C-alpha cells in the first residue's frame, strides 16, 4: 500500500513545477536558411526575418516574456 507521505510529496512537487512551463526563454527558433519559428502565437507562426544561414547547429535565446535576445550559429 502507498504511504500518504509519498502522495503528498508527489502532489507538492507537481504543483511547484507548473510555473516552469509558462516561461518563454525557448519561444523563438532560428535555423536553416533564414528560417524561423515563434511559439509566442497560437498556433506557432513562421518567421522570415532571420539573417542566419547554416546547415549545422544554431541557438537562439529569448527573455522570460518570449522576446528574442539573440541567435547565433
């Protein structure tokens, strides 16, 4: 039988992690040849203002509100 202590601990951990899904640091993606994707809209929309052209890995960083800070290859 499962102890109530484990159930309460699991519920508390689940409640504490709910806020982490609302952050927007990964909302903007730039990749490929001048392509991009934003998750700030529902459904996600394409971005065509990128200046990156790469066939390798790249990275983009946004602030907590989902505003693009920078992207790089």
